C-alpha cells in the first residue's frame, strides 16, 4: 500500500505547485508598466540681470546648441535668445549674460513656421502683455532636450521654439503650461512640450511641481522641477487645494487673505493688506505686483522709495545694511476662497528673498522686487515668491497647491507620481491588488482545490482497484464533466494519444499570466485641447 501511496503524493505536490504558479506569476510583474515622473536637473548656475536665479539647461536643434532658461509657469512655449538679441552696442559678454544664444540657421532640423497667410515666421509675443511687456519671436519647430548632454533628459523632435531678441525677456524661457499654440486657427492647435511628453507616454500625467531655489539658504539651493509628479522632500504639506481659475490664461490664481510684515523672532506683526485680493502665481518674472495702497504699506515698513523713471524700488547700500540687520519677514496668507472660511496656508519670505540685484540694461543697483500694479489684472506673485513656495499644478484635475518650502540640509529626494485621473483605480496596485489579480488568485485557488480533490479521489480509486473494486465504481476512460466542463485530472483522447490533463492546467496558468494586468496607464492620446476649448485668449499666437 505504501508503494501505491507515494506516487500519488508526488502527483499531488506537482499539481499544487502548478496551481500556485497560476496566480503567483502575475503579481510579481504587476508594477512594471507604470510611468515615472521626469526630474529636470537645474543647470548649477545662478544667472539673470534681475536676480540672480537658478536656471535650467536646454539643448536645441541639431547639432545641439546649449542654452540656459528660466521656468515660466504661465508660458506654454520654449523661447530662446537668438544672435539678434546681442548687438554691437551691447556688452561683450551679452551672449553669456542672456544664457547663451540659439541660431536657427545653424540647426539642420530647424523648420520655420510659415503657416500664416503672409508666410512669415515672426509673431507678436503674447506673454505678460497685461504687465506692459512686449516683443516678437521668430517661430519654428526643432528638437528640444531637457538637461545637459548625458543627463538622461527627454529629447522631443519638432517642438515649438520661439527665437527672441527683445530685452523685456532677457533670458530664455521654458513654458510649463500644456495650453496649445494656434498659429492660424483654433482648429489646428500645436501641442506644448508638456502635452507632448504626456502624449508620447513619457510622463504619467499633465502635471508639474516647481520651486525657484535661492542663494541665501543652505549655501545656495538650486531650483527644483518635476514633470508628472513632485518631490515630497522639498515642501511642508498642508490641506489647501486650489481649483483653477475659469480664465485659462490665469489658471493659477490664488486669493491672498492677508499680508503681514513680521519682525525677527515674530514678536510684532504689521498688517500690509486691508482687503483680500486675488493674484496670479507666475514665475516668468521676478516681481510681486500689488495694489498701490499695499505698496505704500511696504514703503512705510521697509523704508523703500519708488523710482518713477526706472519703475522700481531701488535700495542703496545704507538702506540695504539696515534691512539686513532688521531681517523683517513678509507672510502671505493664502486661500482658495475670498472668505476666511476653509483651509489657508502661510508662505513666509525672509528679507533675503527680496534682496535682489538689477544689472544693465535694467539698472546697476540692488532693488526690492515689488511693483505698483495699475489694475487688478496685474496682481501677481512672481519668481521672488517661488523662492519660498513649492507649487504643484495638476492640469487634468484642474487644481494646484502652494506649500512652504522645507529647508533640510542634504534631504534625499522623495519623488511621488501624480497619476492621470483615469489611472486612479488602476493605481491602487501600488498598495493593493487590482481586480485582475484578485480574479487570477481566485481561479488559481479553484484549480488548486480541484487538483487536491482529484488526487485524493484518484488515490482512493487505486486502493479500491488493488482490492478488485474498480468495477463497482464504474471507472471508465473517458472525460468526466462538472457543469459541462472537463474535470481537472481526467484523461482525454487527443489525436489518438492520451495526454494528462496536467498539461491543460499548465495552459490555465499561462492564460492567467497573459490576461492579468494591474495598473494600466492612461492612453497617451488624451486631448487636453478639448478641456480648454477655444476660449483661451493666450493660446493664439496670431498677429494683430
């Protein structure tokens, strides 16, 4: 009897191992298809004639021409300074101070955009026009890569590039907004760089996170830019989520409930804002645009004086030394509502955040980056604000957040993915089993149970046969059926040969492995233009 029993134990173990492999396999590979955010490295340089600021590197054209740019949370294009931006009357180091030059004529992959009626590639810039800035750009299409050579950044061909010469935008710009550009009509939009990354399945969602960095903390802190996610090590979390403004070109609009000037140590607070206002969060320019009465409150606290000729608050050495000694901070209390109900967050800027230097052609002096706004449309929290604020924008959920930066020396990156909305159910695979995996486990368990029952049944039959009882049980060599299906473990006739049903069990395992999919990604063809519609006033680059 022992001799008859041992072979059947071996069969039982084999069947159980096959059944187990039917659900264990897919679980081991369920997270391999997820997309990861792109972390864009800063250039390691602090540049600009109004800062200086932490810049980022682009490689444009073929062969690649390296330029450095500033991040614009409002722009949706890449703008680079061309040789026309440095003329004979400019300083000899003009090209260097402007972040390097891009010469379209030296790129073999440059294609001028001549889609307009007049066959011209020059269009009026429609960036910061409400603040009085102007200029033109020579538009075309070329390859654009993020980061230095060898940094691993993405390279996208045929991207919109605008060549600028205007001094209003002294440095090149890399736009983060996914709004499309319309050179002719709204029916033929050209996708932005961020949208193309998403459409080509290079990032998990239309989202970004950015802080400008600064020179006054931790022996200089570089800017941080993440596309499709955020770096949790760079900010202090809060509960405030702000919906996008209905006006697409003012999407990142926040309500400012209060502005305080706080003495060092926080023992005294002076109210600088007597009524809440809405302001646009925009890193394109360094300035903070506020109503006249708010600026006058700043003047009283900091002793600064408005220069009508230069349209700036210049700071001489004596005043600078006094302000550094006082170290007064400015606290912005922000909300997503014009009332004081709900969540708020405070963003504190030390005086060092306002201690900037203007160089020619702007001026040759220290300055305080506050500007008197002439109307409500100009209220802006510019790049100065981004030195202490970490902003995360999600264009598919149409909301954003603002958090106080965290200043922990040598803190390791904690990159977190922002999944697209259609991925939210599937993304649970990161922490729990998806429905496909659960189904695979259920089928596998059923197969294992059937195999166990059959092995016991088969063992009993063998024992009975040894006693001459097979006729009583009516054992026949034909397929047995349960609910019309072949029972696992019986033998079937196939092309005149008997084959063990164990092979069919293995096929079941292969079928499960092929069909169980967890955490699938959103299709890259999601059309962001449909969400914006044709009401976007800044999406069109049509000349007047």
